[in-house]
C-alpha cells in the first residue's frame, strides 16, 4: 500500500504535495471513511479515528475512552451531524454480519464516543436487519439521516419504507417514500445518496 497521502489544489487544478501517513493509518480504501466537518477532515480507519490538522499538514489520532466499532468494506459508513457537531458511525462490525443497531457518536467538543441505540435492534440471525450502511446523508431541516436503502428484515423487503435515523431523538425510524417505478430496489454497492443544500 502507498504510505503517502496527497493534497490537491482545486484552484490550480493540480496535485501540489504528498505527505507520509502516520503509524496506524494507511491507504487501504476498503476500510477508510473520510468526511469533511467544521473541525477539518475526519477519518475513521478500522478501530481508530483521526483529525487532519491543516496548519501542520498531518493526521492526529483522536484518543477516546470508548472504542469505536471496526470499519469494514461496504458494511460501514459515517455522517456528520452538523447541528450537534458530532460524527455518527455505523458498522456491521464484520463483513455481512447481522446489524445490532449501535451507533457510535463522536462528540468533537469532548472528543469522546457515546454508544447510541444499544439494544434497540435485536440481533436475530434468522431475520437480520439488512441495512446498507455505506451510503447515507444528513438532512438538517428534518434532523434525520436517510440511508440509500429500503427496509429489509430477513428475506422480506418493504419497498416503500426507507431506513432513517432520527438525530434529535437518537432512534431508528422508517420513512415512507413513494417510488416512481415499481420494483425499484435500493441498497447496493452501485448506489449513493447526497443532499443538495441549495435546492
């Protein structure tokens, strides 16, 4: 793996520098999650969290008392809750494992993790909640995280119910959304979702 990270200048449309990654963080794209926050770039890698200090051009590890769950390819994702200045991390904890509903919330002010919604979704290997945790977006007006997938429990899919997380009440919800085409399935590695703030 490449031991460096690279900086791109959009004003000049060119790559401008490269810097060595710190110990404990590498360029394995299958387990890297990176998001922009008002505190700077944030990275979740395996069981560690990092903040980018742009004045020093280096990644600094965030030390927490509670250990974050592991990031995993196509089975983990995160979203920035801008109202509360926290990062919400979602993970299956292992490839294709049943989801336990736990949300790891990192408060940027205290730089500590709180585990939310513990025991809210009962783990049932026979009827697991199949949630595509890689793709989601935060809707600030609704105070809601919307996932790019329909609700699926075991082999039963609810085509008009989408998975969401209520960031005000810290609880899982379903959202009834109409679809323009019947039989449309969401929740695959070929899909993503984004929020257009201007519109």
